[in-house]
C-alpha cells in the first residue's frame, strides 16, 4: 500500500497570507490527524477527523482549521499567517484509531 | 492533562553499545504507549507499541515494556548500529477526552559512531 502523502512538501508564505495543506491517507484509513512540529514546542496535536467529522481538537487558535472529504483526504488551512506558524506540519492516518502512520510532512516557512 | 517526559539528549554511543532512553508518562485511564523514530528530513515512523500494562513492544531489536506501576515505557536496544542514528519520540494515545490524540515527549537525539 502507498503511504500517507502530503502536498506540497515545502511552502514559503508571507505574514498575513493564508495557506492550505493537503493530506491523502493510506488507502482504507478513515482517521486523519494533524500535528505541528517546531523546535521550541515539539510535536503538538492540531485536530483529528473521522468520516468527515472532527472528533478532537488541540489548543490552537481559530486561525487553524481543517476538514475531511468523503474519500478521507484531508486539508488544513491556516489564515492570517504569523511568523510563529513556521513549522513542519505532519499528517497521520489510522484505521484502528490506535496505530497512526505519518506522512513526510509539509515544511511551511512564513517570512 | 496527559504528558510525556523523556530523557533529553543528545545521546552519543559507539556502535554495538547498549541503548536506554527513559520515558515516563502522566495520563488518566489506560493509555496506549508508542515509540516513534524520525530520520532527518522525514516524518515519524512507528517503531513499536504497547496497549496495556505489562505488554512488551518490540521491533528491529528495540524493546519497551509498559510498566503501569512506575508509569514508564523505556526504550532499549542491546547493540546499536550507525543506522539507528535518529530522533526518538515517546508518545501516548489517551483515553476518554484525550481519545485519538497522540501526546509526545520532546524527543531524544541519538548519534551512533562507528
């Protein structure tokens, strides 16, 4: 099976812009989670979707949002970008809800 | 809330040395525990897991035992190789209100020298 894919792999944006990141889960997986990884804060949970419903959300401002489509693909959006949003954004998929398999991430740089 | 504390690195070892990376956790209920590994420029790879007390997870020579009495899940390997150089993360998957959410430790950078 193909693994989790994330697009784009690298992105450079300017403060105040918005960005959309995409994640395609492993075939058959219906749960998709998003995490932010930064040197200072480490790995932090953003949100989790299952069958197009958000089941859990982390402590991030409302500028961070996500959605899941009927084919289980997911997108996350960050509006009004800030310098502090520069990070590696990781998507993970799961079929059991226990084992989560991660994609390679999208490296976002905000200038 | 849930939390994971793991020994901070960096850890530097010679090839064939014994590895231990300590991990302790705080959680309500009965979490599942994991070790993930991250190689430079890549995402996280699931290394091993344990879903209940006294379970031992193992993979590629790495082992960890879920100890509920000490709330620990230490990672061990008897003989490390240069190819094991990476960052290792201990994580827990909560129950109840923390369902579906992985909580990670800060990560431990391991460097293995030939």
